[in-house]
């Protein structure tokens, strides 16, 4: 995204200034001070991503501040915001160091992660997971990462676009079988949508 050369530095300095002087009247002033500082840094990082990496991801990062506080703020919403921040930090690191070879390595790693997840899902589907036991005894193992179908399905759906390459495309049916074994409809719909968009973009 094109911009005047002083917009991004000026915005980052403004976020620093506001984070240092703005206070919210609460019963926990230290927590308020810390959150204001964190949100200022997150907003500055979001602006950097908007102008230097990807505008949609930068906007998503900034909007995550809102969703972390409304309609409620608790440890789970705060942890979710931290997860988004770490993902965006990872994106910045990849973007600033990426080469064509590194991108190929990442795509290969994504395919390998998805296939390993499919293998673990098959074990769970067959009640053979060596790492999981139900509290009441017996098997009956839920299929998914940490026995969570949404997490397991989301991981495979996230990695599905990496299979749209020569040689790797032959293993798309394996990923599809893994998704159906996990049974998360959100992940299945996401994988189909992402695959369709990626296929259309390549053609």
C-alpha cells in the first residue's frame, strides 16, 4: 500500500504518546496502564502490517483489540488476543526474511503438518490414539487436536492451499479424508472455500 513516507512513523509515535498518557478510571489502575500500553503497541504493529505487509491482516489485528474487550473481557479473550498477536508477529518475521526457497520450505512443512494431523486423526477415529485416555476409562476418543474437532479441522483447512502444487496435489484426497474423519463442518466449508479461491486465482 502506497503512503506518504511520514505517515507510518508519525502514527507509531502517536500510538506511543497516547499509550503513555491515556488512563482509564478503573479499580485496577496498573492493569489499565498495562492494557493501554499493550493496545498501543498492537495498534502500531497493525499499522505497520497494513502499510508494509497486508492491509486486511493489519486491520484484523487492530479489530482484535475490540473483540478482546467487547462484549466482555476475561482471561480467555485476552489469551485469544495474544494468539492473534503472536500469529501476526510470525507473519512479520516471515515477510521480512522470506525468500523463494524459504516459501517452498514453508509450503512443504504445511503439507507435512496436515498429513501428520490426518494420520493422528485416523488413529483417533479407530480408537487407537496412544496419547489419549478418557477420564472414566475406555476409549471412545474424540477426533481432533487435543480431542477438539474444531482445532484439528482448522489446522488441516489452513494448510490445504499448500497442496495446490505439482506432486503435492496428489495428496489432496488424503487431507480431504482427514477432514471428514474429524467431522468439523466449519473446517470442511473453509477448506472447500479456500481451495476454490486458490484454484480460481491460479487459473
